[in-house]
C-alpha cells in the first residue's frame, strides 16, 4: 500500500507492543459491524464480558504508535441481554481510509464483519 501514514512501533516498549497485540486479538472478534464515516470508520463492539478499560488501553497504545489517528469511544446502554454496545471511531485527515482498512482488517465492504 502506498501511503503517507506510518506507524511508529518504536514508540512502544516490547511489553506495550505485546499488550497491544493481546488487546487487538481480544477486541477484533467482538466487532459486529463497521460503519464508514466521512473521515474513517466506526467499529461497533458488543460484549457482556468486555470492559471499557480494555478499549481505553488499546486506544492509548494505538495513539502512541499512530498519533495521526483520532480515536473516540462511545458507550451505549446495555440491551435486554445485558450486552453493552461500544462504538470505537477511528478517523483522521486526508486519504486515511485505505490505511485504516489495512491496519484494522476492515473489508472493502466496510459494513460487513
């Protein structure tokens, strides 16, 4: 991919890189939908066992190595099955969408999981 966006993995310690990978592997299967936004994507995450601190820690580590991302988290109420819905928005400037798709494994049909 030809992109002007580069992650700085040197910004993370070995332990932080390992933890970032653990969190990414934990969060990715919980994404039920991606929504395309004008400047990026929103990942809808549903879980009964997930806690906000996992997503917040992931966001903190992601910002260290990719400071050009704008990351926001919305937390919705629990549904009747006691699932909480989180919306992690990953946005940025310029032509960042292809980079986000590659980094987060978002399919070309971004509204599919």
